[in-house]
C-alpha cells in the first residue's frame, strides 16, 4: 500500500507525454521566447504583452489545506513565460490521515510570430498538456477560453487556457473525499475556478 501511495503521489494523473511537455516548456521559459530585447522585432516576433502569473498565488491556502492537508509550499523558478508551485503534505503511515500533493504549472506565450494565429502556440500547448494515454479530457463550463479535466488513479488533472496563458493543475491524495468518484468533477471545477479567478486575460 505504501509503495502504491508513493507511486500515486509521484504521478498525479499525467502521462509521460504531458509531463514532458510541461518540463520542456518551463525549462524553455515560455512559448516562443527565444528572443529578448530589440531582437524580438528583428527576428519576426512580436510581443503579446502577456506575463505568466505566479503559480503560488493561484490557489488559496484554505483550498490547498482542504485538498492536501497540512502542507509546505515549494515555488519553482519563475520567468516572464512560466511559473510553477506545489503544495505537498508529508507522507504518513496513518492511512486515515489526508495526505496529498497539488502541482500547478503555468506557461504563457510572451512572443508570437508576425502573421501567426493569435493564441496559436497557447492553443497547441493546451492540447499538448492533455494526457492522451488513458482518459479523454472532459470539457468544463468556465469563463476561461478552454478548460477540461481528466481523472486518474486517486488523482485528477485540470487544464485551462485564458488568452496566451495555459494552466495545469495535477492533484493526488490518499483518503481524500475530494477524489471520490462522485466528487471528482466538482473538485476539478473548484480548482479551475480558483486558478482562473487570478488570471488576467
């Protein structure tokens, strides 16, 4: 059971392809940000004016506590085009105790090619972050431009796009009422609404 719990905590409902996309985009700093300063215009890129929000500000402390229990917050390196944050409770041998992990990743298209489709790279990223291994990404009604959620084993993921910014939340926990089958969609909606409320168009 302990090994299964540890595996679930390490793989919060996201497949190898989706995880690879997140890591590559965050490592790159943003979508289409290979240029900086005056080089942006010279290379055929234009600035979108968008900046990635701080992922740690997208989830309030009360919701994080409800989902993962008592936890610590870890902030990933932030750039104009990306940020990340995790809320993690310590592993416990007490299986009756709520213990979870919530990861939020943000990627923003800060530059785009002249003449390219508006939000084009962000739309591609939104599709790329969906885990296509096991579950379809079920659409969610929201004020965001696009949003969906996927369920995994003792886990769920929420992906959303608001303009040039793409968000992904991966959540897994043991002994969590929020991850019971009948509650998972409402949990996904709560995460989505909380994140989107802090994102500017």
